C-alpha cells in the first residue's frame, strides 16, 4: 500500500505529526524551529530539521540493529520519516554519564564531573508545569505508566546508553546525557521521538567543545555547524 500523508494530528516544538492512510503509521516532519527553557527562548537553527531527521534515523537504525524496538519505519525525504503510531507515555527519561545542565544546578556537581554511576531520571512531560522531575511514586499517582512500563523504559534506556556511548567513543564524542521518550504500540513499549543534538549533550572528546543544543541555549554561536559536525562524524555525510 502506498502511504499517504493525511491531516496534521499534532504540532510540537520541533516536529509535526500527521496521520496517514494506514492507522498503524504516522508521518513526521522535522522543523528548523528551536526552543529552550520551556519554550521561553525561541529561534531557528538553519537546516536543523534536515540534520536531526538524518541523525535520528542513523541512531534509530543502529539501535534496531542492536535489538531495541523503535517507532522508525523509514525515511521519506530530507525532513520526513514514517513511524509506527504510538501513544506517547508522558514521561521523559533522562540518562546521565557526566554532570551537566539541571543536574549540576540541582545537586551542585560542577559541569563535566564524571558520575561514578549512571543516573536515570524521570520528568513529567507537562509544559504548563515546566516538566518537573518525578519518581516512580509520582508516576503511579498520576497514572502515567504501569510498574512494568517503568521497568521496560528503564532497562531500554540503560541499554541504549551502553550502545550509544560505545558507538560515539569511536567518533571521538563523549555522551554526557540525553533524553528519551517512549510510546506504546499494540501494547508494547517502544522507543519513540528522536535522538539528536536537540535531545543529547555531545562533547568533543579531545577539545570538550559542545556539539549540541547548549550552543543555542547559551548563545555560543556556530549552532548549525555543530549539528553538521555530528552528522559528518556519524555518517561521513556533509549537508
Ligand atoms: N532534554 C531534552 N528535552 C527537555 C529537557 C532535557 O531533550 O525538555 C535533554 C537535554 O538536551 C540534555 C538532557 O535531556 O541532553 C538533560 O537535560 P537537563 O535536565 O540537564 O536540562 P537542561 O539543562 O537542558 O534544562
């Protein structure tokens, strides 16, 4: 069956989601819009939609090869991909290897401190509340996920961390931290959303240069160049 893009279901900060003529599939379009600090800072990163579509597809293919079930079906074009339709679990799962960002602020570890063990965190995906940090008890009280789903998300997140960390080491990139979103598809918890410089912190292993959205958040300049550099290191492609 030829998949056709139908009406828009949802517009997020970085992507639009469309229905298709197949109820099991959605059509995703990546935008150049960039936001930070709960949407208070807004801007555009030229070609970000193209870069993140390619980078995220690259990571999702790698994870599929290693046995992680993801929503990715196939790339349509530069900015678009077809995915399995999921019900998003309203919990953002963050994995951290090195202290940075909100962790440094919250518990006072200077940015760049190597964590003696991996840290796993949950945030409630709720813009009005500013995505607060939550734990298993809060997830149960809010009925965001079952204990089985929390376990599945946690195990997948830690496995994804191992896969990505190893893979990025060869590309001379340190994986500082990243955020994942999961959804349910036919009852199964699968990886959804994206993995890109918007959702990860990537530091050059030698120079410690930031190759991620912190360049936008902190007005450091050369944002597009950093995203291009990530794509180049992963795939050898230049845009
Ligand atoms: N992150 C994200 N979306 C969010 C919040 C965080 O993709 O809404 C990512 C962020 O890019 C970083 C990791 O999750 O790689 C941890 O972010 P942190 O909690 O330090 O928050 P921040 O400093 O970005 O506010």
